[in-house]
C-alpha cells in the first residue's frame, strides 16, 4: 500500500494529453465562409444593440484601436471601416462538431471544450503513430486539409499544461517533456493558473506581487505560510504551480448541459426587470427538461456585472414543473446578486440529469394543479413556439 502514491505518480507522468486550439476560431470560421473578410478589419459582437460587446476581432481591427469587451456604441464611434458581425452560434457549433468528428478518428478519447478547442488522450498510441510529435503533425495537417483553419497543438502529461502551452507558445506543435513542468510554468504569468481566478486568490496574488508562476512556486515552499495565505485554495494552487493535473479526458456525452444565456439590451440593476428575465430563462430551461422527462441535479446561475465581476450560486431542480423551476431559479438569482452594480449578462446552466416519471396521483392538490397548468403551457408552446407566452414581471 505504501507504494500506491508513487505508482499513481508514475502512471500520471506516462499520460500523453493533447490540447488542440484553433486561434480566433469564430473569426476564422467567418472568413472561411466569406473570403471577402480575409483582409478586412472584422469584429464579432455579442449583439447589434449598443450594449453589445466585441467577443472576437481581427488584427486589422486591433490596429484601429479596438479590443475585446469594447461596447458596440464605442466601436461605431472609433472605427467606421470595421465590419461588425453578429455572433453566429449555429455556424460555430456546426463547425466545432465537424472538427470533433475529424480529430476523433485519431483517438477514442476526445473531449470537446469551448468552440475550437479539444482535449485528446493519446496514451498508448505510439505503436500507431510512432511518437507524439508525429501524431500531432498528422492531426494538425488533417485539420488544415478539411477546414483550412490555423491550429496549435500542445502535448504534455496532463490537460492543464497542454492547454496553457497552446495559449502562450507560438509553435504549431509543442511538447512539454516529463520533468520539465515546473520549469515551463516558472516564467509565465500567475493568472494562467485556473485557481487564480478565484476572487480571494486573485486579491492575494496582487497584494503579494506574485506576478509569475515562479513567485507562487517559491511561496508554496513555505507550506505553513502558504496554507495560511490561501486557505482552502492552497492545495489546488500548489498542484497547478507544479504543473500537476489529475483530471481525465472526458469523451463527448449526449446533451449533458442545458444552457440559457441572456445579454441584457441595456445594463440594469432594476430588480423587477431582472426577475422578469430570470423567469423567462427559467421557463425555457423547464420546458427543455420536461421534453426530456428529466430533472437537473445540478443548477448553476451566473451573473456578469458591468465592471467585469462575476457571481454565481449552485443548487438543484428536484421538480420540473413551471412554477418550481421559476421559483428555484429566482432563489439562485437572489443569492447570486450580491452587489448593487448594474448587470450585463445572466447565465443558467443545468446538468447532471436524472429521468423522472410523472404520476399526478403522487402529488399534493397544489402540485397537481401546477402540473396540469404546466402541461397546458407546454402544449401551447409546442404548437406555436416558446415565445408565444410571455412571463409577467
């Protein structure tokens, strides 16, 4: 039993995990669709109304002084020559799925991440591809052949290092050899460590001037002091600073999330307007759950404020009728909305689904009424579309 930790460490170091990143994926997809955009200043925006923001932009647009997160109203004042394109989720989703099918031919373990990014577990594949660099070259060339999109591939013993390498290394294919993890991370900015995104950790890193990963590595050598400083985030931050990550590559699962996102037409902290929006979003989540005859054991509601701060709360949906879903989502919203600042975006993410059987005789009279009303609403929505019924403020 004493040899188990050493054995596990050796096994983890023998893993071969690829991260594929298509830089500026959305922009590349738009330019592939319309060749006239290739030499133009282009910005992809969340929405055309003035409160929309830039989510991706070309190098030509950067030269015009534009940047990510900039409001559309300001963009139109600064640059009249930049072509503004609405965020085309349908196009990016189709291309992302096509890319998934392409890379899945090289390994049975492929995990789709955000649009244009994938993890691949290539452990034990050297018998087929000879070595990791050759396998990476074959995958990269295949992507270029089928969609003509530029890509970068990071190779290491885990997902964390592979992902970081594709974001900071300019080489098309880059491999971090076993034993070089800490040395690779040392000169990089500490914000690349996932745990640094936690508000309390971010504040401490700024306060202690721990700008580079090597600064964090040095602090972690003083174990008792580091535990006192970072509290419950000490262990994950210490592992990340060493380049350790035990998470597995998770193959694609059928519809494992229901996500509703609303970017407000106008930034607001008006509780009445915000509650009406949450009710509408909750109604859409509940409608999709009932079509699947499922409940969500994990429900996350996230709020994005205008100053960039994010707040989120987690719960579950044990009943999927209209009234219960709206009530639970509103409760999460009130718990998450901890500031007076104006809100720009609200996201509801349901996951960890469980099939339920609906038997009205098992419910109380009130619950039975809710079920009957919900079924009537769903019948109207299926016939005329979800937008036919508006939620009252």
